[in-house]
C-alpha cells in the first residue's frame, strides 16, 4: 500500500510540474518572448545564489550531524594514520570544492545575460593551462604517495612478536586458525576439506604441526597493543576482510593468500566505555558481494588483554582433538605458569602506573 501512495505522489508531482511549465509558456506568449526571457533570467540568477547558500548550509549541517558518528575513533595505529590522511585529503578537496562551487554559482548570477555586456572571447592561455594541470597533478601525487606508503606498511612484513591468525572466508562465515605451542601452522590441502568430519580447512593430519592448531568460527581474539598478522584465504569465491573500526580491508582470493597486519589500541571493554555502547563489538564483515547470503557474513573480533588471551587460548581444544577425541589433552603446567607470570606482570605494571 505504501508503494502505491509513493507512485501516486510521484505522478501527482509530475503533473503539477507539467502544468506549471505550460502556464509559464502561456505567460511568455502573452508578455512577449523578450520580456519573459529577461524576467526568467533574473529569477534564475537569484535562485542560483539561494541554492548556493542553502547548499553550503546543508553541507555544514550534515557535517555537524554525522561528524564522528559513522565509524568512530580508529582503533588501530594504522587506522589513525589512515584517518589523518583522510582528513588532509578532505581539507584539500574541501577548499577546492568551496572555491569552485562559490565561483560557479556567483558567476552564474553576476554574469547573467545583459544587452549592455558583450562576451569576452578567451580561447587559450598556456600559463593558465600549466597552472591548473600541474597543481592538481602535484597535489594528487603527494596524496597517492602517502597512500602507497601506508599501504606498503599494512601489507609489508609484520613485527616478529606479531600474533599470527589465519582468516578463511567461505559462503557465508569466517574461519579463524591459530597456531599451537609450536607457533607453526600445519599443512592443509583443499581436497581434505570435510565439514562433516570437523575439518573445515582441509588440515593434513599426517603433519604433526596440525595437531595443536586451534580452529574457531566467526569469533577472532586479538591482544591489545600487540601486532596481529592476518593470513587471508578463501574457500570458495572472492570475499573481502573488512575491519571498519581498524580501517583495514583486504580481499580474500581462492588459491592466493593475502596478508595485512595492524596493532589494536583498545580492548573491546575499553571501546564499550569510549562509545557509551554496552553492546559494542569489533566486527569483521565481507566487503565483497559473494552470494545470496552475503549480508549474513559477519564475525566478531574480541580485543583482550594478554592475560585474557592466554586464558582463552588455554581453554580451546585443537581441531585435531575435536576430530580424534581420544588424543585430547588438558592444558600443561607450562601454560598455567605462563598465565600466572603474565598476570603478575600485568598487575605489577598497573600498580606502577598508579604509583606514578
């Protein structure tokens, strides 16, 4: 029913516009073409100025209304650098936008048709051509240069202490794999993929390195202030790892692993306080149309403290243990000692900060 009313309103608007145009045409005939043209020209000139003022007010109002509300504060080091580059780009293009738009509408008003004025014929000027070609080229080259610099940082070699996580997209969910105690990913082969047998990545069980690999679905854990390197794959079609809060984005291409890394700056709990949103979660979305269920392809990223991450990881069963339950083992004493040591170190650092 609502669609019917919308169509009727559009048709009514069209009829009203058509009738106004016809009435304007009849008035022109009665008044005389020349007089009607001059009057209409003056009206259009004033409308240009009115549209300019209304447009600038609208731009300012939209900026004030939406500023800082679309994506919020960048939650990674690279993300903050990206935001700075974006603000610089907006400042430069904003200045050009305001200058060109103000001149465009002002000229339309100021130099409207007049019998007392003759158009000046200005066919060519080499100096002017050089200026309006060279300035944009130099400015855009600098912006592109900074963009490439940040891009190569993101896709370059991650720090040695970086946490490595393998991210695999499939229709329509995410699979995350963490290396075990050996800090090495086991081998996999796509023909071994069997969701019915809990082997969603096709791990090769003959490779001992796969026995402690942890595989989880749709929920990834990261450590605050520790670099994390994502090794990105796809199991079927092209997906795209979109991390809006971290200002990161990378295609997941079948058969062609891609990588990127970043450093989270705030835990999930800290961002809940910063955003005043108790339900806040870092999201991983698919930013590439990948099929009919594309809209459901959403995962969660939990950014936690080092202690919480070790505790979480210690509770996880390896994929091998899920497939072969008889080989399941409890967390070792070494893991318990590591957790206790990290907890003591974390408590000591907090005490030191309070003292200072």
